[in-house]
């Protein structure tokens, strides 16, 4: 499929047609904006916008009011092809802070390598319970140097209330968790999503990232998903390109902090 057409399908299915990504979340359209409002430990933010130069500032202000009323800090996920052309500057003027730009990449699930090629002594284990989620959080804390407890709460919510929408996996080296990732399986979409791929420093460069991509690609294909999509950081983009992923556009999170009541 031609990349421009594929990008249109992505926008229609995962942005305009987005569904809540977990229990307690709701997706709604407010004029030319589609947003998700969820629990404090969930993802809150703007999924899609179709703004022009004359309505963008008013729409931005309306979304700030909405999330301030809800008491939620939120993210405006800005895609490289979103309009108007100066939307990034408008978000900055409104008080948003940009995070690192990533590249939206896609590939056909069945075209990716089918075998993990794991290093000796490493096994993959499906995450299905609280003990598995704790291992995922441990890996992310060590790999990224951040508190990933919010991810653990979201994953537990999904496994308990919507188990068919997520598949998580942890790589164990002699029983010790060293890498982890998850696969989002949104209903009504051709695109499954790769998220959270992280490996502790001592195990980087040994093929675990590629192995977890292959593992999740096989699961996606078995569930009937045609494409895999991922927001690739600069470190993972070359690996994914070698595996056959193509670049669709860029994504940049613009963050707006809402102070908690009484803070």
C-alpha cells in the first residue's frame, strides 16, 4: 500500500476512530478535536485535530479548560502532517512543553522475521498476572531510569478488564527479567501497536529488541492484524528500518501540566 494512503488509514482508524485504551477512559470528539480522558494513571490527551489558522487557538484553549476541569495533566500528540503549519508554535505559546520527537513507522506483520533468535539462556514469558506486571515495571525502571509504576497500573487494568486488547512479554535471563515490551491490539483496526520495548543496559546489543519485535509481530498476525505501528525513538529507528519498517510521519508529545488541587 502506498505510504500516503496508509497514513490516511492510520489517521482514520487510530486517531479519528480511536477507542478508549483502557478501563475508565473515554474518547470523545469536541469539534475538530478528538481527545481521551482517563484515570490519573492513564493516558490523557489529544489524539487527532483538524484545525486551521483561524480556529486553532480557541480549540487549544478549550482543551486546556476541559483537562483543567478534569484535573488531568495531558498530552497533545502532534503529528508531522497536522495543521495548521504553526500548530507547534501555538502550543508552545499556550504553555505546552515538547518532549522528544519520534518517528511513526509501520510494517506488514507477516513480512517481519518470524523467529526470535534469542541469546542462549534467555526465554520469553507472557505477562498474564500481577507478578508478570511487576517484572515489566522492574525492567522499565532499570532500562529508562524512570518511575514506571503508572505503566504497571494501566497494564493491570487492561489485563483484568480488557485482556484481549493487550499482550505483554518479558525476557528472562536465567530467571532475571532483562527486557520487556507490550503489544496493543485495538479493536476495529488493521494496526497493532508496539509499545514499551526496553532492555536493561547490560543486555543491550544482544538482539533482544529485535526478538521482542518478532515475537509481537507473530502475535499480531495470529490475531488478524495486517500492520504493526510504532513511535520509534532515534535509537530504535535504524533497527526497525533494517527489519522492514517504513517511515510515515513524525510524532511529538506536547505536555501540559495541570497542578493537582491543593498543590
